[in-house]
C-alpha cells in the first residue's frame, strides 16, 4: 500500500482529497498547522471512510518538524496543498504570502529531497494564466500574474520545473485548478471561509442562509452573454478525484507536467446565483455594482490534457455543486468544530 503525505490535508480541498485517497486504498499522513482548518475534520473523515489518518500539527516553515514527518513515515508521494490563498490579502501582506507559500514550500521540497521522496502533486491555479488571450485555456498558453498570491503559484511552478531539470528522478504534476466549489455529499466536509467570503459561492451561501443581505454582482458590462463574469466552477469532489488520478500518474512517470483541472464549462455569476436559488428553494437578492479590480471576463479550461494523461473528467454539474454547497451550509451553521 502506497503512503501519501498530504500537506494542508485538513483544509477545504485537502480534506476531500484525503477522503478520496483513503477510499482508493492509500495510506494517508496529514500535515497541517491548522491555520485555516480544524482538527475536527479528521473525525469527520473517519466517519466517512472508517479510517482516521495519522496527523501531524506541523508548519511547513518548521524544517525540523518536516524532517520528523519524513523520518517517521515511509512516504511514497506528497500532495502539497498547504498555503495561503486570499488574493486581496496577498496584496496587503505580500511578504507573509511569499514566506509561507515560497519559503515553506522550498522547505518541503528540501525535506523531500533529503528523504529521497521525489514524487509530488502541487496545487497550482488558473490564476497563472493572468488575463488569457482566449478561452478555453490550454496548458501551453502564456503565464503571468497580477497579484502576490498568483506569483507564489507561478514561482512554485518554476522552482519545481528547475528541480525536475536538475534531477531526472523527480516526478511533479502541477495541477491548475479552476474554481472549486461544493462540498462532500455527506454534508460533513466543505469550505469554511474566515470572515466575510470573497469568493462567489461561499458568499451566495451566506445570502441563502440569511447571514448576508444580498449578493453584490461585480459588474454586468463584460463581453459575456449576460454581462457578468464567467468561470469554470468544479465540484470539489471531482477535484479530489482528479488528485487520485494525478498521484497514480506521477508515481508512474518522471519529469514535470502541467494539467488543468476544470469542467470545461463556463457559468456566469447570474447563472450560478439562479442554480443556487434552485438548490435552496428561494429567490436570492442581488445588486449590480462596479467591476471588481483585477477580474477578467471569462475563464474556463480546455480539459483534454487531463482526459488524455489522467483519464479523468469532472462529473458533476452546477446544480449538483450548488445542492451540495447548500446541504453543507445548512448542516454546519458554525463551521467544522
Ligand atoms: P484551505 O485554506 O482550506 O487549505 C489550506 C490548508 O493549509 C489549511 O488547512 C491551512 O491550515 C494549511 N496551511 C496554511 N499554511 C500552512 C503552513 N505554513 N503549514 C502547514 N499548513 C498550512 O485552502 P484550499 O481551498 O483547500 O486550497 C488548497 C490549495 O489549493 C492552496 O494551495 C490553494 O492556494 C490552492 N488553490 C485553491 C483554490 C480555491 O479556490 N480554493 C484555487 C486554486 C488553487
Ligand atoms: N463575484 C461577484 N460577487 C462576489 C464574488 C464574486 O460578482 O461577491 C464574481 C467575480 O466578479 C467573478 C466570479 O464571481 O466574476 C467568481 O469570483 P471568485 O472570487 O469566486 O473567483 P475568481 O475567479 O475571481 O478567483 C478564483 C480564486 C483565486 C484564483 C482564481 C483563478 O479565488 O484564488 O480563481 O483560478 F486565483
């Protein structure tokens, strides 16, 4: 049985991936400093899978802590989710973002190298495409970034490409996620944003449960069918399954490669709002405001490379994503504690 170390494994995408890994027969070791998640996630994973993964409350900035994790476990591959992810915050406190997402990640790669573990799946983001020249977005499109968070993703991609060049034994998959939403169908795992959410679906969920008054739609004058921004929303359970395919691939192939994880379908802000209205059974108020600085009109994936290399495609549609988000929201008014 292969052992996978999952950094950030109690977080939103991490917890769903740990669940899917256990259900696929992997032994899983979770590392997280619990900055943006709760240890109670591990009990919930046990409720779903019957297995509570071994857990290290460790920070990736702590080199000794990382060494201990690799010394105490026979790790075959690492899936690296740990990091900060708020675009706006990264503009305010860039050095904190570079320290955590770059220095922390380099510590992890060094610990892997020292332990002879050279297989890695990295959480990158569609943000590395900047303002794409056209959609759907292919992996060979030019990359650029507009904020420190995005820069940390692109720099990690460059660092890991260099590592693979320096040593042909390394195997690295750089997964560029589009917009993960939704929650585990059990209602036990989901996204718990800190404070007022910035992202669309967590915000709509709070309008639906009455904690926020109305959705602010950032602009309806984009060159899109209804004028609102279009994104490729992907169910977090589909994304987790994408990681299962990715880790299996990485264990069998050498070198670095880049893969989009999206559905290939674009939905507008108003289409998502209407899908959520269907899920929660009520009309949700909104107001149209100015465009949000830094937003692009349209962003959705070309998914052929993921299908070809990983034999993976997303299965869930926008109605199912909203249904599962609402189920989690209803069942967890106080988050995961
Ligand atoms: P999350 O915040 O829910 O999970 C990240 C986890 O990492 C948290 O549990 C946090 O406590 C942990 N963490 C942060 N810094 C750490 C450190 N120094 N040491 C140890 N643990 C640390 O976020 P998520 O949505 O699950 O995202 C996971 C990864 O995917 C991140 O790298 C994120 O940038 C990337 N990503 C997310 C999205 C998205 O929209 N959610 C999109 C593209 C890429
Ligand atoms: N939107 C609103 N109102 C809101 C929130 C969002 O109208 O309250 C709109 C945005 O303008 C955009 C769409 O909903 O058109 C999606 O916005 P999100 O903030 O949910 O997602 P983004 O596509 O802007 O950003 C996400 C992640 C980033 C990542 C980026 C590219 O949050 O981390 O995708 O992958 F960098």
